[in-house]
């Protein structure tokens, strides 16, 4: 890659991670030349490239300045975008060795316990436990009624896999790990969005699978042209995408974007593993969009489950495996993976097919929307509008950008219990980027105590940043 393109990509990464904000002056030619060991002419060519793409503009006798967040500066020209090589997912263990930190990060990942009324589910479970179970109830592929219920819910979103394509697992992440173990056998890299769902990154790291990042903007999401450019230039054949109520930004891709992503995957013979875990938690549309809507040849392998809207006591996962069904099914049996208890499968089958789930999900999504709106308003008020916050279309996580000098990992390792729980931004990047970002869980009710903790967190974020 020419040196001027490497410098341009370095500046893009600083922009994407918030180190350079719209309106800021970019480093001078001489300073950047000194920092990179390149000539002033090479640095100037890098700035010319960025200016041609609408990312910055030159001012006479002043230098180059970053443009505002227009569409032109977000959806870039793919043919001019250098692709960084795949790299090993950075281990965060050393930075987060304390139990205190691990517990807070884990707690911030889970939805609030009050989102679902459990009485009805407990009643269904007691009923199925009291029922006499025949050997057929222990079917190796799972309860047929539960699979039918999953298919019925998928049909509401214009997804129509056959019953043989649904593979049950004990959790959504177990389903994803099954996908990795079955589909990534050649040690090749996997393309992931950045910021990405951090348990996905941990699964890649533990398997030694290298990750290739593609930036996903908190509002516009992935640029389909850049996605196709990466597939074309790198030859990567496995991708992990989350197009609906993304974790942690909450953004949902447009159907046009989803269709273009699937079309690009088809053109370059790539398989997309779709994370569909939060699909039921949308705020607006009656049905959440999915990459699977535009899949005509079974190349989308979708994993999901009940973890985002039911208690962990009722957790179950599944994979809609498309044309890879036989491979995934064989691997599940070879791994001697046990399915959830037949009584739990029976209770969930009855619940997912009934009317109560519609009322419960409607109430859950309404609570989430109200709590998210209140949380964002509290953030803006507490920071006097200084933080930049995502505008989620669904889910319960909010993506927050602090000032340039803020270090979310450093704060996480020194935070006391009187601060609002958060997940540091580097958790969501294979390279450990987004140091001045953090993810906040707004799924719980806003009590006076939680409001005070959020205000204290904002104070710490802007401490000595003035």
C-alpha cells in the first residue's frame, strides 16, 4: 500500500474513534511528517485524498480541518479506501483482571429483570413439568412444537426456513459458537463490524480466529460499497453482521442496505452469520428487518434466542442454518451438546405460539423506548450537551462518545460502586479502539439512585477535560 494511503487510513481511524471531531484542525503537515517518518509531500498527498472524499477541507494559510458529519463524509468512496489487514483480536484480560471490573461489565450487558412478567411463564413450566413425558419428548433435535413456534415467529418477519433448518441450542451464543466451529475451518479471517458485539469477539479470540474490521457508523451503519470492496480485495468468505437493533449502538440498517449486503455476499460467494439476538426489541416497525429477507440461496446463517427478552431461566437459542444445515447439525451431535430440558422446551413452545408473548413484547419495547429516551435526556442535561449519543432504534444499549482525552478503560479499572455501570469502548473492537467511548445499559427503571449514579459518571467523564 502506498505510504500516503497508509497515512490517510491512520487519520480515518482517529476520526472514526472520536480522536478528531468535526471542525477540528488536523495535524500540520510538518508535525504529521515528523510523527510518521514520511516527507511533507507524502503527507500532503494523504490530505488531498481525504479532501477529495469530502472528509476534510483546506483553509488558506491555516491548514486542513475535518468536515462536519455529512453523508459524504460517512459513506466514503470504497475504491479509495485502503483495507487494513486482518489481525488477532486483542486480549483484554490483563487490563480487566480485577473481579470487581468483570462483574460490573457483565452486569451492564444483561437486560433488566423487570422487563418480562414471569408469572405466566412459571405457570407454563409447572404445567409441563407435571405432565408425563414420553421418550419422544427427548427428541435429539428438540421439541417439534418448539421448532414450529420458532418458525411461526420467523414467518412474521418474512423468513421462511424449513423445520429441518432450525437447530436448537441452549443459548444464542452457543448457537454462534456452533456456527464458528462448523463454518470457519480453514483458519481464515472473519469480517466483523466495529463496534461489534463483544461476546462475538471473545469467541473469535478463544479460537484464534483473526478479525477484519469494517466500521459501522452509529447512525448510517455499514457502507455497502465498502463491504463489497473488502470482500473483493481480501477474499474473506465469512462475515458476522448484526443488522437489527445493533449492540451497542442500537441502530437498525435500512432494508436497502441489508439487501445490498446480501447481494455483495452472493456475488463474492461469502457467507454471512447474522446475529439476530435483539430482533424482538424494536421500538417502531411491526416487524424487524433481517438479512435473511433477501437470502435466496441459503447463504445467511442466522443465530438468535430468547436471552434478550426472557429471564435466563427460560433461555434457549437456535440457528437457522440454510444450506449449511447438515454440517451444523452433524457438529452439534458430534459435540454431544445437550438440549434444554423437555419441560422447558414445551413451556417455551406454548408461550411462543400464544398471544401472551405479543402483549409481553409490546410492553417490554414500550418500557425500553421510554427508559432509553429518559436516559438520553439525562445524559444530555448532565453533560450540558457535551456528549455525543447514539439514537437507538431498539434494544437497551446506548453508545456514548466522551471527549477526546477521556479513557474509558482507565475509568473502568478505578470506578467505584457509586458510578453508573458501563462497558468501555475497547471491548467492542478487535484492535481495542474506541478508547473514549462507552456503552450504557438503559433497560432498568430510572430511580433517584440510578439518576445520581449517571450524573456522577458524567462528572467523571469530563473531569479535567475542560
